[in-house]
């Protein structure tokens, strides 16, 4: 998240589970989707909690959703507006990395840093209609059952649902292998 130094500090007014109401100065109310941060000290450990503004309630109050448990938050606690929405790294630097929702690397060693050149906000407008491909082309997975019964559209999104122990992980691993080997492609997973 890119931080802006001319942002306001608010105070927590109410905490109800992951929903936090925060009062800001009248001239410093953060925009919808702005990221807010506050420090939580629980059991002697201090961590930073990120919240996302979801609603303006009026009377200088905003309603935000916490992205981690809110244990340790108290009324009157200071909350800083970052001045920007939550953003994540994009580009080749993300290959082979696992990120959390705030764009922090989860699979690196402590102290590892990655030079990020570009970040995109998690809330963006969809591409305009004229930027979309008008033709529909089948993506050949090389797995005959999928290609015959449930063909995938090239460039589309794919969802895979199933009960426990039916082979979802095996199928995903085979898809990753075939996309990388047969199509020189990149697989992106979210969940």
C-alpha cells in the first residue's frame, strides 16, 4: 500500500467482530476501499492490523472490515488512514511467490525482500468491452475427460469444486504441469 503523508488519524468507536466503526476528523474522512492500519498488542506481541473502509456512516464515522482477528482492539484506539486502497505487487516479481491479501510475501525467509516495481489496487474497474477478445477458443488441457466433457475457454476463469478425497489436488497438479510444459504458460491461483 502506498502511503500518503497527508492523511488523517481516527479513533475506534465500536468493534463488533470483524466490523469496526471509526471516527475521523470531518476534513479527513477516508474514501471507500481505503486501507487503514492500527497496532494491536496481544499477549505481549505487537502486530499491525489492516482494515478496509466499506461504508460511510455519517457523523464523521466510517465502517471498516478488519482483515485479521480484532482481539485486542479497544475503543478510542488510534487508526491511521494510509491514503490509498489495498494493493498487491504485479509483474514477474510475483512468480513463484505466495501473497496474502495485503500483498505481503508469505513464502520467503525472514528478512527476504523483493523489489516491487508496480502495485495494483485490489479493487479495479473491469477492462472495457473493446479490450476483450471477441472470439471464443477452447483451451486444450491434454486431459481428455476435461477437454471432452467440460472444455475450458482460453483466457477464462476456472472453478473446481468437489468433495473430500475425490482428486481435486491431483487434477490441479496435472493442470499446472501441462500449462507450463505444453503452453509455456503461467498458472495463477486464488483462494
